[in-house]
C-alpha cells in the first residue's frame, strides 16, 4: 500500500468517525434538550408556587401532584380505562369511516360535490354542542363518548385521505392506463400507496383528538373516566387530583401518538412525490 492510499484510508476513517460522533451528539441533543426543558418548567412551577405562596386549592406544587399520582394511581388507572376504550373505539370508527368515504369521493366526483359541504358543515359545529345531542340520541353510556371521539377524528382524516388518493403522479397514472389496469388495481397499487403518508399525518392528529373527544363526552354525562374525574376534582377543589388526572390523560395521548408514529415508521418508508 502506497503512502497516498494509506492517507486516503485514514482520511475516510476519520470522516466516518466524525460523522458517527456528529450523529451521536445529535441523538443526545434530541434527548437531553426536551428533558432539560421539562425539568426547567417543573422548577419554575415549584418556584412560583413557593415564592408567591399560592394556595393549594388554586395550584399545587409539583411535589404534591407527584405524590397524588403515586398514592392515587389505582383510582387514576381505573378511570383511565373507560376513557382509553372510548378514545380507541372512536379512533377506529372515525378513521375507517373517513377512509371509506374518501375512497367513494375519489371515485365519484358527484358524490364529493354533494356531500363534502355537508361534512364541512357538521365539522363546524363545536364539540361541546354536539355532545349533548349525542347523549340525548345514544343515552348516557359509552356510545355517545365513542361517537364524539369518532366525529372529532373523522374530518382531518377525510381531508388528508382525499388529498392523498388524488395526489398521484400523472406519469404513473398514465402508465397504469397504458397497461390497461383496472380501477381496483389503480387504487390498491397506486392511489392507496401514495395516500399512506397523508393518512398517517391525519392519524397522528386523530390519536390526540380522540382522547380529547372522549374526555369532552365524559364532561356532559358520566360518573367514570378521566373527564368525569376532572369535573369531580374541580368541584371538590382538589387541585392536586385535578392536575394528576390531566397528566394521566396527557400521558395516554402521548403514548397513543407514539404508537401511531411507530407503526408509520414500519409502514411508510417513502414520501409522496409532491410533498416538498
């Protein structure tokens, strides 16, 4: 091996090491900065409560909230279960309905022109206004909460799915026509594949909004669930339990979001051609 070759190999090895070090540093930066932000926010919260001597029933200290989380974890988890069932069921129903309707709209422009304004109109009605109507129609069980969660997931998924199914590459579509592909082949091999990044963008939003819908539904009429526990804690001026309940609900939303994100990384390994 000549000195030139040796120098090139050493340079390549140094460049690879520098790249690995940079990637490691970036990974730790992405982990440490959010953790530092959370710690700083908790520290500021504790300082404000201590310095201004805020009454416990107005705003508890982080230590009291964490203690409540620990001592009343069983109550919190018992109430989380119905909310999780309602949110997940509404997530499935709302998104499946949106995907099916988006498929219908893409294959029938007359149906889209006739019913898309109706969907938009329904979506403009506030959730707190829909909830009492659904309680009257479906009773006071889980059904209205699931329906609210489904409705709140439905519209973003419908819009994104229609966009994804329609945003196909013109050259790819022309090739499918040249090959005499059937409508089902065009849909499954071209349109559906192209729509997946759009779909998962909507599903990540729906993962959080489904939990919100279930909680709002529980505010209207329920004796169990995260929403009901929030109302009870508020009326009892139990601020520590209120904050702990909110944290548990938020933690579930985050876990739901992360689950969808994980599935997306396995399913979608490409981006739509016109996503930039």
